[in-house]
């Protein structure tokens, strides 16, 4: 399955800010557009890892089923 995310970049006096529309918390900034893009990729990874950790911690001790593949809509 391939997930498509939308990166949005805004020109600001300091360079660029960026965020992902579909992933709250994934935002960044950079002096150049390329730097902002690279930083946003890292932010996406960090947000997903943090969400996974928080989920596992909150479900610890409970009987759960994890399904790694979600069918495309």
C-alpha cells in the first residue's frame, strides 16, 4: 500500500515553513525549500515513530490484534 501525503510549504522572511496536511504535528522550517523538504521528511518519520510508541504504551497489557496491511479505499 502506498500512502500519499500532501506537503505544504510557505515562503516566509526566514526561508520556508512546511507541514503535512494529513499528519498533525509534522511541521518544520528551513532556510531553503530543499532544506525544508529534507527536514519535513525527518519530521514525518519522527511523528510516526512517536505515535507508534505512544500507541503501544497506551495498549500495553491489553489483548490487541495488529494488522500491518490496510486495504486501499
